[in-house]
C-alpha cells in the first residue's frame, strides 16, 4: 500500500462542507443531515478514485523506470 502524502478524508470533507456552507441559500434551504451524508458519499468516492489513480501512476512510473 502506498503511504498517503496528501489530505485525509476528514480534511477533504471539511473543505467541501466549508465551501457548501459559504452559500447562504444552500445553508438555509438544505440545512439537514442529508447534505452531510451526500458530502460523505462524494468524499468517499473521490478519495477512492484519487487513491486508485495514485497507485496506478506509481505502478506505471515503476514500470517505466525499469524499462530505462
């Protein structure tokens, strides 16, 4: 497993929630637990996609370095 050098899921979640809460209309009309569940699902999906992409990049770089 590749060590995580980037942001953790909790920090990503905080950034997204902060961005959503900056919009007063969203904060007023969608102020419930479902928005946080949605953000959690998005963060989980994006985090997994980034993790898989990073692993693929490292795998490809290692293969490329071996070919040199």
